[in-house]
């Protein structure tokens, strides 16, 4: 084997080793980003409290069938717990609910004694939100000159 062939072979081996190192580092970075995202989901931290890597990921959609729901929240659903789980409703906060009420065509919904409110859109979206106080929905609809048609109370 000539000196040039030996050098070429060593360069090939070094290139393969370098490429394997890059692949390992990439895998570790991806794994750590996933761990950060999962930790934030489980701890409920706000955007200001999470890493930049997690902020680049799309927001996780929380539904009534999500596995890691807060026990206090599901208890607060009262007698409707089974119904809410069966319907697989998207859980949203009151601010998001107000935006939906203003922007989307609403089919119907229902306010429950527990303060929880279901909202169903004409396009088939199903939401669950907790009003800050009972009947706030109806006050909001009135203030914004929106119809309460289709909304019921328990």
C-alpha cells in the first residue's frame, strides 16, 4: 500500500468517525428538546418559563381525553365527567373561548352548574372552557351583540 493510499484511508476513517459524532450529537439534542417539552407539559409552565427549544415546537392540544390531565380539573367536571371525556372536547381557557365566540359560527353549547361551558361550532369543533363566573357567557354575548340561540343551561 502506497503512502497516498494510506493517507486516503485514514481520511475516510476520520470522515466516518466525524459523521458518527455529528449524528450522536444531533440525536442527543433532539432527545433533550423532547424532554424539555414533556417536562413543561407536565409541570404546566408558561411560555416565559420554558426554553427556546420548546417555544419552537407547536402548542400541544389538550383534550378531555388527554392522558395527563390535572386531577382537580377532572373532578371539577362533576357529573359531566364521563360525557366530557366521551365527546373528546378541546380544553381552552376563557380568553380563547371569547375569541372563538367572536370569530366562529357557533352551533350551540351548554353552561353547567360546575361553571364549565361547552361550545360547538358549525364546522364541528368542540370546546370546553371554565367561565370565571356563572352566566359570564350570556353577559359576554349580550355585550358583543351576539345571539345566545342554541346555548342552554343545566
